[in-house]
């Protein structure tokens, strides 16, 4: 049974559905009629790279080693010398496979173990388990140089040309190689959304490329008589929302008298006090007391660093501060006097993971009071609020070994990076807002049960 996953990177459910209703995407509209279109939650941080982990591995990214687009290597477990940081923007993307938990298999590895045949991937970030270079489209020095030139020149429409070439390669590879698993990402929606907004006409041009690829894959499968057994899924890894203001978070913390380690200037002559690692750019990990090689949980940091968190929560750019207390407990503080709460994760006698949300003062996530239940219950309790699936997402990220000591989620219309972006960000993502966390999932077959999260895709 061939499985084909096409990622329309950065597509929002409302933008996607509107395009389907307007007859701009005929091939995808036909899939919706035959299978179904669902709105599901992505993962936190809602950012390209980590948010591919559910599709390729069926896992939340934090616990398997990808806490964000950038992170600080407190444990010195990876080859991150001399700055002890990682950034998957640029050359260090090549380290993603090595940074992943080796005990968490990819869909490519599982297909090989099962004797299901070869796999094909394009712009996939996570590639562990793929075979020869012909199976990986969009790699090699020539492509890397072209992608870098397109990125750093701010050539937004240049990404559409790259998407078209990738699409041609994917269609050809599926036709000729007949892989058991195909995973292909198309970044045009994300790039154009950053530059011009999620509802700009050029975003529709980017979605049309995905539609064309799906149409050609289907036509080939129908001619070959394999369409009835083919699973074709169109997904997104995160949404978008408008940005009106940019907070230079690293510069802000530096202005408060602290020595800061942050990208792109990560080499320092004097030891830093704080590592500021921004993703998306609407979330950030802050790492404190960097000399410690073992993670200090918030109870051990509170006396010294609580004033820093209080100052951050006074900023209009900050919406939530997450303070991990242990691998299974995290304090949530809301800006604007919205109080604090504790999120807890546990395992019951049957092995089922359970979650609890216990407001201490007010209700920072707007859940409506205390909550306790399994993952499905947690989804239902938060799906209609400002922070869909936040209880589950916070629990899995905050306890991850590589997560920050303070995790920030930006306020609406703000992000945390004011410099160094070649494409001016008029739209951003990464935070826990519903505009970032909800994504479309289009299936060419009816789902046996209602999907809730992108982590449901790969296990299916």
C-alpha cells in the first residue's frame, strides 16, 4: 500500500479550506469529497523541522531531541563545540538525524524493516533510514547553494520555482521508483505567508503547486491501476498569524545587564549568563546558569531568576511563560494578570498517559477550571479555546531534556526576532495560539477515526 505525504508547509486550515471552496485547487477538492478534510493540532513548537517529527516519526519533537529550531546543548552530548548551540537554519540542518533519539524509528526505517520497499523524500529535514542519494530530492551542494541564495536574497517567488522543480522530481520518482513511502515538503506557502501574509494571493499560487503534484500523482496511479490502494495525505506543520511588532528578545535580555548567547553571533570571549534560542519566531527557549551540565529544574532556579521571568511577563511581546519543575510537571504563567497553573503528566495502572491542569490563581490557558483526563479528553477540553491542545503539548515539551529553563510563547501580533531575517516577517508562527497550532489534514480515504493531532498521521 503506497503512502504519500505532501506537506504544504505553513498552510492554515481556513486558508486551505477557502481555496478548496473557491475551486482554485481542483485535485485537492476532489480528494476532500472522497476522503475528508480535518483540522488537527500540530506540535509545540509549531515550527518547520521539529514539526515534521510527527509525520516522519509519529512522535512529539521535544522528547526525541528536537526542542526547537535552535537549542542549547547543556549536556554537551552532541558535537556542538565550541558554542554548545544548535541552529537548524543553514548548515547545521545536516545534524538533525544525528540529534534524534536513535531508539525512535522513522517511517523510512520501519518500511525497510518490514520489507515494504524503498522510500522517497524531498526537503524532508528528517531523513534517517533513506537509502541511496537518488531517494532524497533537494540535496547536494548545487541545490544547497541555490536554496541558500534564494533564502538570503529574500527571493520569495524563487521558492515557488524550487517547489515546482521539487514537485516534478517527486512525481517522476513516484512513477519510476514506485516507493512504499513518499514524503515531500513544499515550502512556498510558508515563505510567501511570512512575506505577504497567510491570505495573500501568492499563497494561493504556492498551494496550486501542491494541487498540481497531487493531480499528477493520482493520474499516474490511475493509469497503473494502483490508485485504489494508494494513501495520499496533504498536511501542514504549522499555521501563521500577522506580526505587527518584533521584539529583539536577545537584545532585550542583554539590555538588562546579562551576557547573552544567541544566533547568529554565538561565539563569545566571555561566558554567557543566558542562552536565548528563538524558533519560528514566536517562541523561545531561555537557558540559565549555563555552566551546569545537568538540567536545573525551576524550583532550584526560582529564587535567583524569578525577577527575570516577572520582567519578561511585563513585556507586551510575551503571552505565556512556561517553567518546567520536573520531567512531568510544568508551571504556566500568563501575562496581564492571568495567573498561573500547574500541568502534570502521569501514567496510570493500564499504561495510559494522563494529564492534569490545576489552576493556582486564575486560568492562564482559559481552560475553564481544573482538568484531568487522557489525551483525547485534553484535546476536547482545549480545542475551542485560544490554546488548542496546549495541556498535552506543554507537558511533552517542557519535560524534554533539551528544553529551556524558561519557555516563552509570544503574544499575538508579536515575535521574538527583530533582526537577521532576509524575508521581513509580516506573519509568524511557533507559539501556542490557535492560528499557529491548528493545521489542515486532507485524506483521500475516509479516516477510520477522527484525527486530532499531526502525531496521529504516521501511526495511521
